[in-house]
C-alpha cells in the first residue's frame, strides 16, 4: 500500500514538474515573440489610444443619425486638419526657439548659480556650475525630443515614420469604424450575463477615458496659452516653448507637474530679467495651479475618470521604461482603462472601519475579577 501511494505521489510530482516546465517555456516563447514583434505591438497600443480618443465624437455623430463609417471619416479628417494646422503655424517657431533655449540654458544656469553664490554664499566650483547647466540642457533636450527620437529610432528614418503614422491611422480608423462588428465577435464567445457586463465595462472605459484625454488636452492648451501670455508680458525670452513646456508637463505629472516645470522659466527669468521677474513668474505658476485645481479642473473633468497622482507617476515610469517616449504618452490612457475595468469588474464590500464604533455604555459588562471576588 505504501509503495502504491509512493508511486502515485511520484507520478503526481512528475506531472506538476512537467506542467510548470511547459508553462515556463510557453511564457518564455510568448515574451520572445512579443520582443520580436514589439514594433507591431507599439503600433497597436498607439492605435488603441487614438481609437479611444476618437470614439466619443464618432458615437455622438452616430446618435444624430450619421452612418458610423462616415462619422469616423469626418472625425479623423477634422483631427488631421487640426494637427496639420497646429504643426504648420506653431512648430517652426517652437522648434527654432527651443533650439536656441537649449543652447543658451547652460549660460542661464551659470548666471543663476553665480547669483546664488554671491548672494547667499554658496560654495560652488566652476566645474560643478558648468556640469549642472549641461545636465539641465541635456534633460530638456531628451525630454522634448524623446518621443520623436523613439519613433524615428524605431521606424528607421522619415520613411519609416510615414509608415508608422499611416499604419497607426489605418488601425485606429478600422478599430473605430468596425467597433460594433468587433464587439459582436468578442461578445459571441460569452454568455448573456457576461456579455452585458463586458459591454458595460467597455462603454464605461471608452467614455471615461475619451473624455479624460480631451480634458487633459484642454487643460494643457489652457495652461500653455496663459503661461505663454504671462511670460511674454514679463518680457521673458522664449515664452512660447516655456509656456508649452509648462502646459504639457503639468498634465503629464498631476499636482506637482506645474511646480517642476516652473523651474526652467524661473531660471530664464532670473538670469535675463532679474529677481523681481522671477518672483512674479513663480507667483503666477503657484496661483494658477491653485486656480486650476479648485476652479477649472473640477468643471472640465467632472464627467471624466480621476487617476490618483501616485498611480499616474507610476504608470508614466513604467511606460517610459518599457516603450520610451511613446510609453509616456500612452501611460495615462492605458492606466485609466485598466482602472475602469478593475473598478467595475471587482466586487466591493463594506469596510469595517466605516461601522459605528460601540460606545462604552454599549460594551458588554466584564465579569468581575476572581481576586476581587475573593
């Protein structure tokens, strides 16, 4: 009997070892395949983000009686025209000024550090000052060109960039245009109850994240315009790239993004216009951040999904480490979609901390101590 039990245990052990080995090999093969087709996966992720952003206006036009294919074409054409107009009008001035700013930034940093050294007695060696200025210039250059550099490096030149954009546009267009057909194909594999649950989660995720993307774009545009106007009023050079820098970074990193982005305009203002200009620039950025947090943002994002700042920062770090600049752009939309799925799919229960704690009068009487009885 013992021998029979040992044989069964041995076969069970070998079966489990083989199962674990097969799973490990399958996971390794999947990772290897994902690495080999990483370019295609990046295109799919970008197309998914574009499709989520385009779905709300397409759905709105479809409700008004438009055919879905026509509505999709009109929305994509409008987005293409707006993008071309923006690049045509703003990009040349922005690129020229940002190149000049990056070239002049080490000198600005050096003048600021010299000011701190002479005013507050900071002991900074000349090599350290030069190193700090060069590091900040390299950081701005890499932050501003990271996305373009990743795409160009991935696509191997302008021809590859054209293929990348065309492929993403094609994928996203058919994702939006054929969404009902895609939904029927997926839902046909599920039971009726699971179909309703999955369709509800999908609609919620698309609606919330589409509005989230639009709200971020609106807030970034508003912040960029106001920052550019105020810096121009203060006669700070390179107001356009500095304003766009503040607007974009403030939405990529919630809560503290504006304060981090304000470092560069403060450095430029101090080194070119003096302490008073730097002071007013800092006051503006701090005041605007409070106005945005308590007045502007709640009105714009009241129907969108809020992502916790810690989750946002973590998603940005993970996306940047996995896919570079593209991952940083896609991090927040994908994190929001995952958050929507988890919030709807997972079950929620009452928290015991929310229950009313019993008052001392309601506590059961403790039996008297035996020593006291004796």
